[in-house]
């Protein structure tokens, strides 16, 4: 059964830089051998994630690329997709956008910012995933 995991940002190190949590989740997925698609909110966020994934330390190389015309998707364990690129879904999707992820996947990770204004749309998304029969869980980070 597909799963949706909501990661609620609470710790200061993630509150200041929510993309750090995204990098940690991508690293765990890579270590587990899961092909991952990150749905970035915009091109700037995709580039910031790309930079941060390069900068995870010498012992943490995560093959990743920003999706686009000249990308070899078979090489990139983590594919970062800005909204203007229509990238195929992968078994694991990390969603940073406002809408619930449609289509077929094994697991979706929703990263929930610390501010309350961002939490209301996520409650809606929680209900949508539940209505579609996904197994839904919450994690405080």
C-alpha cells in the first residue's frame, strides 16, 4: 500500500534551513537504494537543493541532477524537478509543492514548514491522501 509521510519541522537546525531536512531525507532514500524524485517549488529552490546535495560532506555522495532536457535520468538516483519540467514519478517522491502528488508511487514525503500558515494546506493534503487509500503518518523533525 502506498504511504504518505508528513515531516513536521520543529528543530532549529531544520527550521532555519528546511532544505537541510530534504537533503537528509534524500540521503536516507539513496542509502536505502530508493530512486527519488524531488518536486521543487520553483527553479531557485531546485538549484539551492542541487548545491546543498553537492555539499553534504565527503562521505555522502548522492548522485543527483536537476531534471531537464540534457539530463541522463538513469545516472541520477535523486532527480530534482522544477515545476516547468514534467519528470516521471519515481518510487519515492519528496514533495515541496502546494498540491498533493497525483499518480503512482510507493511513498511520498511531505516536508511541513514550521509556520502555521503552511500547515493548513497540508491538512487538506493529508485528507486527500487518506481518501485515496494511502497509509498516512506524521513525524516531528
